């Protein structure tokens, strides 16, 4: 495994994962931001379902203690999670993320020749701008995070967001947050993984929030300098809600402010 890739358990965004314990935290975070007038755009990085038993972590929906974090979200996911034909479009239609926009085109070019995979991936990505153009913050949800070693011609690139895609979103004025597994990396390797995008975007500010239910999941924010203080303050406020029992901020090197200084922003 590359030291700088956000790889871990191979769980790609599929319809079969809708409503699992990971979704609860993910939507809780995005809802919080959206309710504070951040326009969210979700690129699901959606791939076909497989025959695995992944996505079955829905036991939390039978435990009333979990409902306290966000009763509306909890009840909404409970109404979807146990359906055999559940899809991300069902989540979209509930509007649990206020005023969000979505891109759910299937990302699946692995059976094509390398050049066809490259062009297919490129066209797929460019089409995302048509759906997410109004977003302030784009959430990329490939689940294995970002890879600095893969390219758009490789068969398994659908497992990752590619750095050039983050660069292009950023260049269009979007802030980005992407999903990443911490896995079993050594601390120094994890620091490299969190900050790897700075090789491509030198002025970006990076904020990391980790969710501690189910498989440990981190959300890596890549934001413009003029938006940095706002996002740092919002994440502080999020941690001061009930969700703070399930999430924690991670120290991030190389920002304008130290992590301790960030924590004083509201």
C-alpha cells in the first residue's frame, strides 16, 4: 500500500451502503454545514453493487440512543436502510441535506481498454460540473479516499478520487471535502496521507475530522485560504454539538494557524 494513498478496507460507494452507520455520521456533518448556508454538492463516486455483505452495519437504527444526534436524519435513514432496492437517489429525494445538489452517474470503466477508461473517466468528471456548479463545498465520496499513485487509465481507479480532480474543483473556486480511511498506517504515514494534496495545491488549507463509529472514517477538507477560518470555526461548532461524542478533529500541519489557534475560531 502506498504511504500517501488513503486506502483501507475496500468499501466503495455503492447503493448497498445507503443508511449504514457511516452514512449517519456523514450526513450529520453535511447537514450541519448546509444548515449554516454552505451549499453542498455531493459526487457519490458511485459504483455497481457487489455480492459482499458490506453495508449491513445498520444495527444502530434499532438503538434509540443513536437518535439523539439528529432525530430527523435518524428517522429518514431508518425508513430507507432496510429496503432491498435502496439507492442514493432515495437519500437525495428526502432533502436531508438542505439545498444540496448531487451527481450520481455510475463510475465504472474497468472493463474498457486503458485509453477508453481515461476518456470515460474524464467525461464522467467533466459532467459533474453540470450538476454541482452551484455548490460551495463539493463532497467526494469514493471511500478509499485519494490516490497519488493511480491514474485514470488503471482498472481500479474508480476506488479513488484522483488528485487532478481535486485540483480542478479547487481551480473552479470550490472547496472540497473527501472521504478517507485511516487504515492501519503508522502515524507518520497518516500525516503524509492527510497533507499529500499540498503537492498539487500549495496554498490550500487542510482540516481533518474523524468519525469513530464503524470503520474509522476521516473527512479531509481542502479549502481556499479565504474560507479557512470560516470552515475551522464551523467544525469547532460541530464538535460542540452532540456529534462531538462521535467525531474528533485531527492535528494538521502546514496551515496558516496551528490546530490550537483553529480551535479558538467560531
